[in-house]
C-alpha cells in the first residue's frame, strides 16, 4: 500500500477550495483501499519556522559537529523531510495568494530544500546543475485561484508564480510525476465557479482511481 502525505497550506479552514480538494482525494482514496496509510501536515494554520543564520550554519556542518541548539533549529526541517521520504504520494493543497503561494508554504519549502538531503549539486552540469534525492514519488497539486487564465498560453499565465514555482521546486528535489487540478475563478461568476468546482472534484477522483499501487 502506498503512503500518502497530505499537506494543506490554506489559511482558511472553512470555505477553503484547496482543502476541499484534498478532502475529496482522501475520502475517495479511503473508499478505494482498505486501511490506507495517510498522514497530514498542516501549514496554513501552524507555525512554520523561518530559516535563520543558525539554521544556515548548521545545515552546512557535518551532523556530528552540530551543537544542541543547531540540532534543535534543524529539527522541524528534519521532520518535514522525513515525512517526504516516507511518502509515495504527496497531495498538496494550496490557494494562490497574490499570484504566488502562502508565506507558510514558502517557509516550508525553505525548510525542505536541503543540500545533500533533498538535492545535491552536479558539478560541471550547467544544463541540469541540481540532482533531486527524493525519488519514485508523485505529487498531486490541488490549487485554487481567485481569477482565471493562469495556464500556459492563457492571458494571465505571466502572473502565475504558484504552480510554475511549485513544479520547479519539486522537480529540483526529485519529484517529476506532477499532476495539477485547479479550481479557478473563486472570486468571479458563481456559475462558472460551480462548473470549475465540479470538474475539479471529478478530476481528483479520477486521479485517485488511476494511481497504480505497485
């Protein structure tokens, strides 16, 4: 059985479209599998520490040379990375805030981007200078946007610093199998929003059904 890690980044608990998408996935996943292994990481309403100077210095030291304070500073990062390593399927739900991602999700990304932990440098390879260390994982990226037209070739594509950034980050740490489902136009026409929600929920169920268990 595959291990599923569900990450929620929305500041909203109620009326969150991205949380609804992750719930649709997990509910459908449970209906398909007996005793599924699902764990959760809350970001939207949790404290996520920011990287500081102690963190940076500790990260570039051999583990055996780190002080107690340095080990404590890296403890959140270690926990986040351990969860990612254990997961086969990462389900990330996030809204678009100001054309990008919530600050807590950015802080989380800073914590998991660890040299020689989640990626390494490939000297001399100018085309692909980073090698991801998290292999054989799938990311299901479930997003919500207030507007529309953020996909490649659409009129707001140049403003999309949400999915483009997240795909780049996860590619860099070794996750290349990425599926995206979006609820678009949450601030716009109610009928269009209803249609977008129905389509997104159906796509999420289809993704859950299509995942190979081997």
